[in-house]
């Protein structure tokens, strides 16, 4: 499963597997839903790191947060913070 988003002109890829850059090209930012062993990763925690790294705002990720709020506890807290 891979989802792609446009965040302030940058391509964000949210996926559970390594990218096939030959098929879809590369992205500017990546979020992984699970690690190599299949353990669930915090999407919200990764969003916070991307905000710091790229000098973005939480509101820039609103669509991503809304789509993963049911699956990720930290995203559900972020959704409350956005309101």
C-alpha cells in the first residue's frame, strides 16, 4: 500500500514497503507504516520529524493525519490539536 500526497510542493509517500522508484519516481519525504519486521510504526511521530526537518506546519499534513487518525493513536491526537 502506498499513498502519495503533495505537501507544500513536495511529494510525500506513505507506505508499508520500499519504493519502486523506476515505476513511480522518487519522493521528497517518506513515511513508513511498518518496519522491516512488520512492526507498526508511529505515523504521527514521523510527521513531527518531517515538520522539524523541513520547517513545515502541522496543518500542512492535515489530509494525511485525517486519513490515518483511525489507525494511528498519535494522528488522532494531532487531529484534535488541529481543531
